[in-house]
C-alpha cells in the first residue's frame, strides 16, 4: 500500500503523528502548569476554585491517557523515522531513553492520579458523561503515597520536556539538521 501524507516515512513524521505530538504537548504542558498552580492553593476549607481546577485536571489527565494509548497504537502500526546520523550514538541512545521516559510518564501520571482519586473515594468524571470505576478501595495512606508519587512524576515530566525541547532546538539551531522540521506541520 502506498504511503500517504498521514503516514510516517523513514525521513519524516506523517500528519497523524505530528497532530498527536503537538496536541499531547499542549495538553501535557497545560496539565503541568495547572498542576503546579493548584499546589499553591490552600487545601483547608472549601475553595471552589481549587475543586473545579482539580476536576478539570483529572478530566484532561484522563483525555491525555486516552491519547497516549492512541499514540502508542499509531506508532506500533507504522514506520518510525530514522534517528539523526550526524550525532554520536550516545545522543541517539539518550533520545530513545527520553522518549521511553515520556511514554512511561504519560501512562503513569494519569494512572497515579486515578489511583489517588480512588483512594480518596472521589470519582473520576469524564467530562460529565460517565465516571470511571475505582481502581482501589478508599485508603488514606495510599492516597497520601499517590499524591507524593504523582507530584514527583510530574517533576520528572517537566525535566523530560526541558531535555526534549532543548535537544530539538540544539538540532535545529546548532546542528542545522531536519530533526525539528520533521515534526512540524
């Protein structure tokens, strides 16, 4: 079957991969910023603003989980563009490692958030359409553990953003290769 502009080639990502990449990037940056902001709001008392932000954070976190599953399925069914050939092998190994970390974090963060909500006996709504089942019974100790794990995984995701964006910019401006351009629309 002939490749279309939707499909990846050995030299470039296709439209579907590019769209999924940038939608996920915007969603994850937004979720990270929202999460960082929410942690500055007080827990004590009834703060309607924080409650609504937590609800939105959970709903969009579950959307991110669904999109990463779609992204993994799309990646598994097609060709992956070759890594840069003009760099030392350790940089390609580092690129693979950061991508694996991204996928691990994109799966782990929403799952730890879901476990956190389940342990707190707070249902996870999917944009008011339905609720996800609880993954665990209520457990305050598990809730507190998942809060800490989720928190540190979020910082790991932010670190991956910095490394990933820095490497893309290094390739574009210092090496002047096509690494960044092949992921642009």
